[in-house]
C-alpha cells in the first residue's frame, strides 16, 4: 500500500520493508506524480498530492477527453455545500490539508480528504471510490461524507468533471421526458452575464432516465449516468464557460438535517466512453434499465392483455363540455371502426390553471355530465378526466379554508413555490407536497368521485412525471433531499385504485414520461412529438429516447397535433377571448399536422388528434384520412408498435423539405402570440421493431406529395434473423407477401405512394 500525506510544508520519505510509505508536503502539483487506474478502453490519472483529475483517456482512440492545455479548468472532482448555524460554506479538494489515496488494484482507487482549513471539525472527511469495469470502457464513482457534527449538507456535487474539450460537431442527447437532441451545445450563446451557459435537469422529473450522452458520432462519445434504483432526487448539469470549456456534474441532495452524521451516496455515478449516436447511448442504458424493478413492476406489463387502454386505436384530446368532446369522439369512432377514447380537459367547474383542485361540480352540470359519460360508455368511448396531480390555486377559497399552505412544498428558506401558468388571470398555483397524507387524501377523494360517481374510465394526472424538494420539517419526510416524492406518488395511485368500486380497471395517465413512474401510470402523454407547436423551431430537436429504452414497458400517446386554432376556456376573462376559437388553420400548416402524425406512428405511440371536430372530415379530408390510415395500419401491427422492442432502423436515403411551422397552443397560440416559422423536415419517417417471436418490423410513413423510392439493404444476422425468410407488406387496407430473401441478404427497393405509409414484416424461415 502507498499512502501520501500532506502536512504543512515538510517533505518526508519513509521507507519500510514491511509497508512502503511515502509522505509528501503540500507542494505545487507535479504533473509526473500521478496515480493511474484503467483498462484497455478507458484510463484515469489523478494527482498524488491533491486528488485532482489530471487526465481522462479514451484508450481505444488514444485521445484525451480533457483539455490538458488548461489544467485550471479541471477543478475539483467534488464540491460540498453545507450550513452550520446559518453560515453556508462550500468545500472542495483545495480546502483539505490532508489527502490520502489507496490504489487497491489497477482498476480500483480510493481517495480521501480531511483536515479542512475552513472547518473547525477535525473529524469531517470525504472519501471517494472509483472502480473501472473489468472489460468495458465504463467506471463507477462513489462518495461518502463522514464525521458530520452539527453541519447540514445542502448539496454534494459529485462527480464533477471539468475541462471537457470540444470533440467537434458535438451533439448532446438528453432524456428530457421523451428525449431531446441539442446540436452543438457549446455554440448556444446564452451565457449568463457573459460568463457561462448552464444546462440542468432534475431527476426524477423532467429527466426521465439517468444519463446524458455528449458525442461526435464519427469519433467519440461521453456517457454520464447514475444507477439509482430508489428514485433519489438529483440533478444532472453541464456548464460551458466563456472559454468554451465544458464541465459535467451531478448534484446530490442529502437530508438537510443536523442529525445526519454520515452521508453515503445511495447509488453510483457512471462515467464512460462509447462510439456512436444517441441511439447507441440509449441501448447502453437499456441493457441496465430493463433489469430494474420499475420494468418488472410496470403497469403495462401487469395489464397488457386486459385493459381497454391497450386496445385504443385513436385518442381525441378535446376541451370543454361533452358536445365538444364526447360527441366528436363517438362520431369518428363510427368512421374508424376501431376503439376511440378521450382525454378530456376543461370539464371541471373551475378555470384551467387557476381554480385547481376545485373541479366539482362539472361545468355543464352534474346530471348532464353523467348522462353524457353514460352515453359514451355505451358507445365504447372511455374518457379520462384532467386533474392536476399536485397544484393548488392560491387564490381559491378552498386554499384558505383547508389551510392548504401548511401542506405545500417549501423551499430551503421555508417559502412556498407559487408560479403562474395562466397568462390571462395571472393567478398562481403552488405545488402541494406529495409525501403528505393530507394531499394524497384530498386528491384521491376527488379521483374517487370522478371514477365511482361519474363513471369515467380514469384520470389524467397533469405534471405527474415531475418532483420537488420539500424542506418542511413537519411533513413527515426527510428534509430536502430523499426519495419521498415518488414513494408518495405510488401511495397516491395505490389509494385511487383501491377506491375503485367499478367492475373495470381504471386508467391513470400522466404528463411526460419517466422510468420512475412505470409502476404507477398506465400511459404517458408525450407532447414533445409536437414540440414545435409550443416551443418553436430553434430549440432542441425531439428524439424517441424513452421509446428506445422502455417502449415495451410503458404506453405513450398524445400531442398538440391540430388542424384548428386553439380553444379558449369559457371561464377565463372574456376580454381576452378570441372571436373565433377552434377555427380552421391556414392550410399551409397541414404538412406540420402530417409530420406530427407520422412521427407518432413510427415512434410507436398511440395516435392522437387535438381539438377534433366533425367538419374536419370534409374540410380537411386528406389529413383526417391520413390519420385514420395510420391508426388502422398501426392496429394491424400491435405486436411491434405496442408490444415490440425499438431497434435501429436500416439506413434509408431521405429527402428534406422546408415547410411552414406554427407555434400554436392554448397559451402560445392566442392573439398576437401566434408565430410562424420555416423548418427543414424529413419527408419520410422510419423505425424498426423486434417482436417477442424474433420477427422484425419496419414502419415507414411519408409526408411527401410525390411517391417515395424506398431502397435499403442489410444482413439478416444484424437483427437476429435466419439466413432465409419472407417479407410481407402491410398497409391500412391489406397484408400481402412481397418477396423472400436468401443467404442472409435482405434488399428492398419499392415505391411508396405519395403521403403513404406501410409496414414491412420480416420473418425467419422458408
């Protein structure tokens, strides 16, 4: 064992025949004094006198990940923010007067810092363990903090990898709910005060999975992840400084409590290298993720044969009273001849994004509402009702009468966290603490009324896949950090289901998507498929990251895809109401609608149309026919597009086109807020799927007004197929044998009709 100890300015060399021991002074770093661990794919070098990360090497490419021309940018691999007697201090490796390391073997290292200059506590110690995988270019990083005495840990930032150099033509893949791709993330000129640009995502919450992938697909990719299986709140962050250096960090949140004497990170951070693109990174994560509890306990796996949700061919997402919601759904069902169900907003007696949770009685009256639901049920149309999962309107009478503020989320300073969504009333909502039985009882009683008294098919729980840190000491959960939010949500959905007295299983849906909520929600509203309608065209691009990892474990649906202008809540101020809500949009935006529907189809989502009305069947017949055609085609291939596993599609040459794009939603699309853009989009969308029986399906949807030549080839063994087999062409109208393949060579060359769609099924055997 070799131990290095820093003390004052002395330099000692003590050599023992029993245990060689070297002791160094806290002298300036000598770059040739490094301790190294690694394998054939990855290597880390640390300074022996301080624990600074000197080098992070991609051994396969013999290239450095860090900018070694600017060692100052590397910084400390951890940072701790703590409070003692209301005084906040930040520690890093530079505050330690004593540093030890132990190299366990060539792949494992322990680093230890103590005797901190800005603390009076001599027992305070930080220990980091790093272990490199035996074969793969990945490593596990772990930290513990011991010897706490009256100090409260606010945040433990670890690992912190500074000085990541530019790989050129970089892309950043982020599982922000469904998934986002940020091109050239360093080039975004939004540096705060001209100094830095920061990206940050909370998990569990907007970050649906625990990884980030920064890559140049031609050269190198960096993989940052965690292997937390217990839903602890954390934050993934990337910072680009004014010199274009990038740093990665994961912010971990212990319980903010002076009783805490030791903090041991309850999971590992993962740092690695890969070659490929966002889908390559997704498959790396999937290999680990599908073995976890949330997949084994997913609601879809438990109910994938006997729930009406899974038989849904089309969703109608309408708002207002039943004539505007249920009746159009019943009508299009007769046209489709397949199951149609409804996501119902603005049924409630309070104004949207204002009067929550005072939902009852329904705005059209109790008896009228019940009769309409009963009629829809007889027609086989199920409705799930909108109810926000944790917001309470601070201007409501009930907020005061029920003393709701006592059970609201509190920040670290003890304040509530109100925010305004409604741009017309400007009334705020505040999040209620999901860990409190008060809120769970309140919400479950409302769901009980909707399900058992009004006979609806389920509840849409808005903002479900999100979480907060709550610092209220009287709520019965750990203060600040912890995993109480997801646990509380699980208890809430358990209560709702336990209260169900109907003969049918209910559906609980939620906004967004997340691995943490797979055991609790039946279906996830993934709005990013129509990201341009609410975010424009200049931000991140949507990618189906969540489907690539979890498609066969969770159902996704929903979009803002619409052919009419947005509705306006009748309970909002009259002076802001448009003269003609829900009127036909300019036909120049029809291609945007087609694009959204094509994406939904090939990404394995249940089709959805927002703001549907019967007149669209005649006045936008081509677009509605396209939607119905995709819905019928999807219904024929559910073994792939509902139950199948996402795999990489073969390369198909695809043309692009610049089309008009509208930024249009209930807030973004009102009055002078309507925005129009031009965006280059693919004219063809494709994906590939593997069924449980090993057969492969390729979904193809065109928005091209001209026929598309579809040409591709691949080896059958790349998809686990045998050397010979058959290929079938499936359309909305029929299924027919197309051709056979031999010797493991699959070649396709055919013409797809204009604005057409098909599904190719490839099976092994003669």
